[in-house]
C-alpha cells in the first residue's frame, strides 16, 4: 500500500516572500488603532443611548400596566374616568420597581405583578359577561365551583378573547426584552420621582371622588348611601361601585386591606361590638309583629324544603310543569317574590339566606370564613329545637360550596350526597334518584319528625343541546328538541320538566308512606335563568322590559288541605324564614332581617345590593347613583321625600345584613 499525504491548505493569495508578509503586518499595525477607535465610538454611542433606551422601555412597561385597565374599562364601562388616573399612578409604582431591580429581579417582579393583574382583569370581565357583576378577592375561592360550567366561555364576545390573548402575549414579550442594567445605569432618581408623584396622586385622587357627591341625590342616608361616592369608596358595600370610582388596581388593594388585613387588627374587634349595638337598636326599632291569622297553621307537620335550581317564573306552565302549577294553585303562592343576588354566588346566596335569614355579604368577606358563627335562629336549628331531625340532600360533593361543613354549621345533622350511594354518573343527573335508591329513600323517610332540605340539579345552566344536563333531559323527552324553535328555550323547558317530575314523584312517595297529609312542602327558586345567553328573548319570556325585574322567581308553600292563598305583597328571600317560623308557630323572640309575609304592618319590599328596590308595585333602579322609576303599576305620585325614605330603608337593610355575619350577632 502507498501512503497518501494530505495536501497543504495554501491560501489562494498567500504571500510569496518575506517582504509581502512584512507589508501585511505593517498594514495591520496601522489599522489596529483605527479599529479600536471605532469600537470605542460604538461603546460611547451605546452608553449615550442607553438611558434613552431604558426610558423608552420603562414607558412600554408602564403602558402595559395601563392597557390592563383600558381592557377592563372597555368591557366594564366604569362610571368615572378617575379609574384611569388611579391606574396610571399604580402603573408608575410598578414600573419604577421593575426598572431599578437587576434584570432577573425585574423580570420576576414584572412577571408576577403584570400577569396577576392581567389574569384578574380577564377573570373580572369574564365574570361580568356572565353575571353582570364583578368579584371580590375572596370570591376566587369559589373558582372550583364554576369550572364545571366552562362551556359558557364560548358565548363571550370576540373582543374579550382577542384582548385577553394580546394582554398575555404582551407580558411574555416584555419579559424577554427586559434590558440588562448595571448599577450606575439603573434609573434610581427617575424612579424615586415617579413613585413620589404616584403616591401624591393616590392621596389626592380620593378627594376628587368625594367631590362627585356635590349636588348628587341621596347622600343623606346613614348606612351606605347608594348614591354617595364617598360612602361607596370608604364603606365598600358595593364592589362594582368601588371599581367604577377607582379602577382595577386601587379596587384590588383596597379589597386586600379591608377584607384580609384589617380584620386582624384590634380596631376591627371594637367595630364588631359597635355592630352588635347597632343591630340591637335596629331590631328594637321595629314594631313587634306578634301573632296573626296564619300563626301555627302548620305546627307539628313534617317539613320538606326544596331549593329549585334555576326554575324561573316563565318556566311554570300547565304543559311543562303541571305538578308545580297544582302546588302553587292549591297552596300559598307568593306571586311577587324576588331572590336578589348578594355576594358573588347566586345559588348559595339564596340557600344561605333561606336557611339563616342572612344574605351573603356585599362588602367582600368570604362567607365560609363565618362557618364558626352561631346560627341559633336558622331554620334547621329552630326546627331541631322543636324536635325535628334536619338533613340536607343533594347530588354534589360535600366540598362543593363547602356544604359538607356549612350545612351542619347552619344546623343540619348531616349533608347527604348521592355520590356516596352510587358509582353511576347517570344516577347523579336525576333528582328522583333520592327515592330510586332504597338506602336514600329509607333515610329520607326516617322515623320521627323530619325536616328534609332538597337541592335540585336538573334545571341548571347552560341551555345548549350539547350541555350534559340538557343532553340527559332530551334523552328522557326527545320531543322537546326543536319544539320551541329556540335552542335555549327547548333546553330550559325540558329541564323544568324534570324538576316537575321530581315534585310529582315526591307526592307519590309521600302518599305511599302515608305522610302526604302530615307534610308541608316549601319550594323556592335560587335565581332566575341568568345563564340564558339571549337576554332580549329572556326579557320577552318573562314579560318585563328591564333586567332588574327578571329577579322575580317562584316561591310557594303547600300542604294537603292547607290554605289556598295568593300573596301579592312584594317579598324577598330573607322574608321566607320568618314567614315559615310564623306558620310553624315558632316565631318567638326572633331577630330576622326579613319579616313575616302575613304581618299586616309589613308593606313588603325587595332590596338589591346596589340600593335598587321594588315595593308595592313600584320599581326604582339606581342608575349611576340616581334613582330611576322603571315600573309604577298603580300610577302613584312618587315624591323626592318618598324616594329618600325608601333609600333609607334600603341602605339600613343592606348595612344590617352585612353586620349580622360580621358581628356574629346570634352568638351575643
């Protein structure tokens, strides 16, 4: 074999002799200083332009924070433009902190602060799309309860989706582009000036809010002043109004202080004592209702309370719900009963108020923080004291709304979930499974005097053919698909049919057990069909022209051979408990927010958490702090003094409802 040597790699223009090499070296020596000067010049140019680039980037960071507020404002339409001034100040503070930190620290701080508020803005605007209200921080703890209904996101406007994605993308891009700054290039002085200016702005801006009260109606009221910007900002009884005045960032920090940090202070404990004194005066100032012709008519009978999920008044028809029509026609039918939404959870709000007489707090506290409160005067506690055995029945897990803890806290011996009695998912879609399962049936018809609380499921949102409950209902009654020429109506009505089937089965089981004549059935709806996407159609179906009037829902009390009465008085959820206690003959030395429907001195009203009200055929809606009469069935003459008097009643009602929980009043 021959060895093969690799050829030398000689450049095409390699120098041919030493002289040429010398010339090249000489040329390099001459060029080196010039190259160095060019590098020095570029370095100097970079150093001179760096402050400008940092300033431009800081402006971009501030703009990203501000755009979060703009996105929120476009969808929520705040009452005051001051929201943008508040948010501009908070944006300056966040930007200053971001820019004076080392690059990694700046990225971390910006990522946490920006994405926290961007996600909060997306959540708030999405919640508003569905419920026409916003959340307190404490309401985040309800998030798991809403995950099962995520399909409603498909109904949100395109702007919400595009804006949400752009906000998130902007944050990612700015984190990646975050400039590297050395200690001497960090803008300490500009940052200090920005923070100082922002703090001064945040101190002065509330005065601009208070100035909004000049000449505004209704600032006379003592307990919250639905029209007073100052009271809204300081008392914080209405989260939407607080946001409307000071924007997302300031609203969030006020919420954090008032509801998470302030309750840990000694001043809060002193405030609780003041609340108890105020409540004592409030109840002492009422006329003693005493007994009336309905007192004790149901004394000693077994009681069944049914919370009818989403059973709106327009769903009650002879065709779809003949059993419910029968119970309402033959029993006590409250024809003007309203279930206003307090707090941020509609179903549990009505469930809680029906049982305790207290609405969820409007001031932002998390109701489950009050699980250790004393609910001595609740419906289950009062009936248990009279010898009843109270149990709650529902398909869902005990962790949902913390019912496994809260139902016993309200006075029920136990929260009975159907999950413990079956492994078949289809069983949990059926409200009549309570009697299909022999063990559950035996528990329901246990010995002794009983109080059974049933929470139905069938009519829950949403109202599309593909939704699981609608699909299940349409399998039972396929003729409903397309029957009304409107998908949401088809689904709502077929679900209502299943609720009616539950009541029909209940009557059959009571008769089979020989308990029909010894039982009182109470039916109350938790809320109107707010999950209905077609609002115009919903208004038409309900026969009203304003969304406030949609809050009227069915409520009845029936017993075999009992009184057949239509109560036309305007009533609210809190009125049901004192009414039931009077009918059972147990209303003695009680202190309820609501009042007995049969008290002849009680005119009857419903108060909404923003100060709107309905009473005796008149509906007054608060619109940007001004009372607007949207209904006057009797063509009454309504004076300014009438409005102020009713506003006082409304604000006292809201304020004292909040105090009942916050002060643990019934433990006094």
